């Protein structure tokens, strides 16, 4: 399973990325999961949506998470 992520919430600060990985591992313990983390601090919906295709969707993820905080 490949998960593509874009947004500010998934930037690797305060252990957020680690927390999400632990949660995903508990939900799908047998899955081989690859995360494409395209989170950039300070991004907002307008700039992030412009990056979605080039930074995330080009990897053909099974699941895409878009989240701006």
C-alpha cells in the first residue's frame, strides 16, 4: 500500500509523522506501507493543491491524504 500525503500537518515536527506511522501499522499490521510525505511547513491549500500532482500523485498512491492546519 502506498500513501501519499500533502499538507502542513504531516511535516515531521513534534513526532506527528511517527504517530501516524504507528497508527497505520496498528490498523494494517500485515501491509507493506510506503509513505510519500510531501508536507511543507507553512503551505496552505492554494500552494499545496498546485503541488499535489507533481509531489504526490505521480507516485500513484493507493490513498492520498490532504490536510492543512
